[in-house]
C-alpha cells in the first residue's frame, strides 16, 4: 500500500493446525531469568541498582546486611534477593 493511501491493510488469521475453527495454542512468552547478584559497575548507586531490578533500597540493604559498607566498590557483588 502506498504511503499516501488511507486504506488500512486487512489482516488474515491462518490456523496453526488442522482443527476447524481452532487457531492452535498461543505462543508462550518467556521472560529472562532474574540474576541473583549484581556486580557493581562504575556509576552504580544502591538506588539505581534497586530501580533496575524493581526492588526497594531497603530490601537490598536487608539482603546484603554486613556486605554493604558506606560506599559501593566496583566489582562488589550485591545480592538481589534473600538467601
């Protein structure tokens, strides 16, 4: 269809198997596994790590009790969940 055309292309549904009216099993969506630790890189902060993995800073502190000092160190491992 040319760019200037106002017509909307039609969509055709093609069955995935031989059963009449059945379009088959929908595809399964898999998400990537969540890592268990984060390796601190230059510029990382506890709040940026928490935001990246959608957890709270409070939770990160609890899961890393004794492992977190005043500052993060490059290469330091931050646990992303309970033991």
